[in-house]
C-alpha cells in the first residue's frame, strides 16, 4: 500500500478545513461532514479555532483511498500563523494549494507558492467555491498562469493532453511517436515542478473532491523506503507530544532514539489517537515520553532542518500586571518556545523583561488568551519594534580561546558571506589531524548557536561558518568549553569584519482615489519608498512599491486620513535587505559589542594559575594554533644532527642520575623506626553474585534478537529467557530477568517463573521495569554482589549510586553467547 503525505495550504477563508471534511466524508472516514461556521468540523476542535472560525494549529488525520493510505496535514491559512504552515512543508510528499474562486490568487497565496518552490514540493491546485464564484474557469486559469506559473494546466479541458505534451521534450516525443503520455513521465515532471494540475469544484457540496483524490493517488510517486531508521520532527504540541514523519526503518515503543526512550507511539486522527506497536516509513505519528527533541530536528539518518523562510520582523515586550515577576512566567514561556521556535522568546536579565517576535494582531490575541488560561496572568504587549539582522561583506578569519583554570578549548573559523536568504551554514574543514571526531562534533554543534552581530546585537544571517581547526585537553576540556571558544571565535571574526545591517522591507500595493494621489505620493516620497504607478482608472489609482517596515508601521491609518477613508493598503510580503541608513540606525541603537558580557568578542587565557581576558584585537598574538600556516599535517621532514664527545658524556650522566650540583650540600633525612607490631586485618566474606537483567532492553539491543522482535516479539522473549537460563545454569549464580508489564491489567503472578536460581519477573500493572529494578537493587545489595545489565542511562546512574556494578546490553550478549558456546563444546565432548 502506497503511503502519501499531503498538506492543504491556502489563503485564509479558501476552505481548507471544509475540503478535508469532504475528503474524509467521501472516503467514508466520517459519517457526516462538519462545517466551520457550525463549529463542528472534525479538525478544528480547539476552542479558539471554533470561536474565530480559523485554523490556528497544524493538525493531522488519515484515511484510505483506492489502496492508498493518505496522511493529511491541515495547515493554518491566516498570515499570522504562516510559520506553523511552513514547518509542515518539510514532511510533505505532495501539496494541495486551494484557491478561493471568488478572490483568485491573493498576496498570501503567492507567499505560500514561494515557500513551495523553495522546498521543491510538487503541487496540485484545487479551485474551491466554484458554486458561488462570479469568475469563469477561463478567467481563473489566466490569473493562475499570470501570478503562479505558466505550467498550470486545467485537467478538465478536452485538449489538456496537448498541453501536457508541451511540458518537456520527453513527453512531446512520446505523444508524437506513440500518441500517449506515459504516467511515469508525468509523475517525474510533476515532482520537478514543471507542471501543476488544476481542478475545480466545491468542497462544501463535495464537488470535484473525487477527481482530486484520484489525482493525488495517480500522480504521486511511491517513496523509496530505507531500512535505516530516519524521521523528521515537525511539530510539538502543548502536551509535549513530538510529531514526526517516518522516512525510513521502523520504530517501536521502548526504543531509544538519541539516548531518549519512547514510551508511546500514537497514530492521530484529529483529536483522537490509537497506540501503535510499530511505526513504519511513511507514517505520521506522535511520540510520548520525557523527550527533549526540537522542531526541525532530524532523527536517525535524517539531518536537522533549522532554516525558515518566514519569520516575524517585529519584536514585543510582555507587559505584566503589578506584582508579577517575569521569572515566575518564564517556565511557561520556555514551553511556548519549544512549541513554536519562531516566537524567539528571550529573558533580558538587565531589564527583567520577556521579549518575543510576533507576526500580527491575531497571533497576539491568541497568545494572550493562551497565557491567561495556563498561568492566570493577564499580559499585554508593548509597541512593536523592528527586528534587524546582520551579515558580513567579505571573508574573515576568527579565533576563540577559553582557558580559565582547569578548562581549555581553542577554535578557529573562517566566515564567508552568502546570498540573501541562505541563513547560517556550518561546514567542517578541519586541518588538524589529531582532533578527535567527538570534539569536532561538539564544535560543530556549538557553531549552530544563534550568533549575534556586532553592529546592533541583532541575529546573524547569510553567513557560511567554516570550522578549520580546534584544540582541547584530555583532562580539562568539556563540551561547554568548546561552546565558549566557538562562539568567541565567531564574535572575534565579526568584530574584525565589515558588517552589514539588514532591515525588513515591505512590498506593498496601494489603491487610492485619484483625487488623493498627490498627497499619497508625497507621503511615500517622505518615507523614502521606491514605487511606481501600476494603473490609473477614472476614479482610482493603483501604486506598487516597497519601503522599510519601520516607516510603514502605521501607514494604514495615515492612508485613511489622506484618502478620507477610501484608500486601501495591502502588504505583499517582507524581505531583509541592506539598510540605506545603517550609520544612523547603529548610532541610535547604541549597541557596544565589547561590553556584551553574554556574547564576548575577546578570549580567556591562563597564566600563573589564573585566567585573564584578552581583547579581540590581541587574541591572535596569544593563540596556540596557527591553522592558516598548516598545509599538510601528515607530511614530515628528516634532519641530521652531529654532537661531539663531551656533549654525549653530559647527556649520559644526566640520564644516569649524575646531574647533581657538586657544590650543593646534601642533608641526610632522619631515619624513622618502623612499627612492626602485628595488627589484625579483617577480611569481609565474599558475597554470592546476583545478576539483574532488564529484559525488554536486551531484546531491543541484542543483535541476535532485535530483528526477530520486529516479526515475532513473543519468540524473541522466549529465546532471551532460554539464553539467560543456560548462562545462569553454567555460572550457577542468582539471576533476576525483569520484563516491563506495566500496561497489562491481568494478574502477573501466573506469568512469573522460578527455574531454580533464575527468576523471570513481569512487573505489576502501573509499575515499570526501571522502578522494579531500583527497588530490587536496594533490597538485595547487602546480601549479594550485584550486577545490573541495562543500556538505559537513567537506571545506570541509579544502580551505580547504590553500589551495584553495571553491564551494558552488548557486554551481556557477548558473555552469554560465549558461555553458551563453551557449554555446548563440553556437551559435545
């Protein structure tokens, strides 16, 4: 069965949720299609969503259609929640772009289209609300071809095959020679975004939905499945459930991913979910557990995805009621930041204020109510201020050194400017041969830190950071030391470089009465905007242009006054460009990079047992590595030296211990008479050995069992019991083999086994194997010399603190297999 993940994307009020309702109804997943205006839709179950009639949070459902399993992600359409929409794009196989037939292509539709182009997602277009549209299909097609792509093809036209044949040379050759269009060529062209099928209908009346579902199944390519585990994190909800798209391999409960145990795997269908025993490639599932994963993180074979096209350009401070400390609210703010990283929540220790980035007024209202519902604190917001960014003009070299007492790390980087919109890229070009891979990974991880520029302290962007060298100390270096050195290296390079201040520029469209045109043009000129008159009719004039966001923050109100309430101002997107008033803005902000203690530009060196600070412009005189002079560290050269007889004699005497000064007087030490009286030594009796085994941990860790567990878990468990029983019999030691049965309500006493000194234990309902083992270690530590076999990091720390020894799953597997082979050889003899 082919698994397809689709996302429904559109401008607000285009009918996304209604379209999904119709899909679920048409596929017989639900018996009755809900409506947004009736507040009974399947996916808009959040109270605020039902009150406002809009989608705020991305949600997922799934259904089957003609032997295909389709996972659907419903994304927000309002521009204030466009970052939520963008996070879903990384897991889509296919996008469905909805167009409101009444309005045609809107400005936010064009923004979504640019995102789809950036993420290279094949797209189908569904023109909705045709039952109430005054525009014809021909007019709507012209609008699509003009504003989106000339590759938009109406699949309902009788001559659509001729249009499809003109997509590329391969399709044209096949059509002219054989008179048909091979499906695989159409699929490949769709995934290269060379054409875009267009369908028309009405989701409310279930018209055109069947044709759309057929097209999804027909034109989607079956994804190549990898046996290696891989997944992408694209959402974290307020309960801490981590939503992932499986891209390879399988995942089961109790599995350990990135050193974190997965407690449950949930398959969501709207608000409800079912528990899965195994998730496979292509599934969209939620993970429950004490997880620290973050949005954009790649798991297994997948890489992290932290870049974002859409982000807020205004920053606000939270206004708290009198008597409420910002620190009391900060824990919940950290939770919000995990759910939505684009909020960029920060706490300023100097001003004692919480700052965050927002897209608009509706997002502000939603967040305000959400904070009140969870903390009972009514917050407000300050006037928004523009968020600047910084980049560099040319390549520059930087070094960071961190060496207070008992710490050591040094990192060298080269910064290169990138094209606009490429964000931060970190590459490893290490030139030092003896720097371990572990240390290199720690440095690269530290370089992904959101660095601040040196002009205004704004976020750094569009820079490639090339790591070229590093040095550590086996005794004194930690990951935090490399983090300090790496961040100082970037800051030192920025301090030496020519930095560029980037500010947000807004593209706009203004429609004003012709009688007010001169006043509007004068105001645009005063704001130093670039503009042109697009078209002029009898009563109105349309102006298109762009200008700095900071000068247009209240322009809608100004336009109303200039045009006597008849003018219309429409923002069409924001992009960051070099500021035309950099010097003035930098002077006004007054940021001092060298005084920023949280982001230092200098380094710390050590002398005479204490650390001392070195300013950025003197660091290179003190640094320990010189990687720019290193060309090939593997090569060597041989030099021959010749010494005379006297020098050889002096060296021999020094190595023989005859290097004392003849003039130095020797003071003999006083001899102390040793006390040879007998003192009785008590020898503790040797305790018998006891081995405690975490059963499920072994099954999913032993190479000889984990493959079997995927197909027949009970067989894998019985094989483990037999192997451990043989090991116990040969070693003649007490063994407790513990299995986690905390979800099983039936009595476990009948399932527990006692085979001599082998005790097979199934925990009680509601009790985990970890808690049982901790209690067992506490109860037996005085009677036995305990050894616990587990690879669970948390239980390892617990048993070590109680004096027990630890044995990893791999070590126990090796011992058991080796012992069983020896026993088998004895039997054969």
